[in-house]
C-alpha cells in the first residue's frame, strides 16, 4: 500500500533531514489534535458526545499518522544508507 499521498509532497526517496523533521512535526501535530478532541470526550461532560463511529474514525486517523511516521523514518534511513552516510548502521 502506498502512503505517498499522505506525506505532503515529500519524495520519500530523497528526504533531507529538514524535510524529515517537518514531515514528522506535521504528522505528530495532526495526531495530537485528534487525541485532544477524543480526550475531551472522556474528561468533560459533553452534551453532544461523539458516537462510536466517529471515535473509531478518529482513532484510525491517529493510527495512519503513526504508520506514516514509521514509513517516513524508515525510508529516510534507507536513503541515507544508500547514499553512504557514515552514521547509518546496518
């Protein structure tokens, strides 16, 4: 499955460290936003609580962000290794 459409036009095969940091920052902020929304469902008495379907979709979006972070960092590591970067092991 390709996740390229979710990674803000970054070429995963040629990420530089600044693009990697920016991509991870964006992905983690999106995940944090969803978690904050869901958190309020459990902390505050909400007159219009989210239904189970909405909560499931919200959790799935956090899951997708986490997968994106994993894929992005793995691709970055692979690219750095292919370029012969010295601090990359294995």
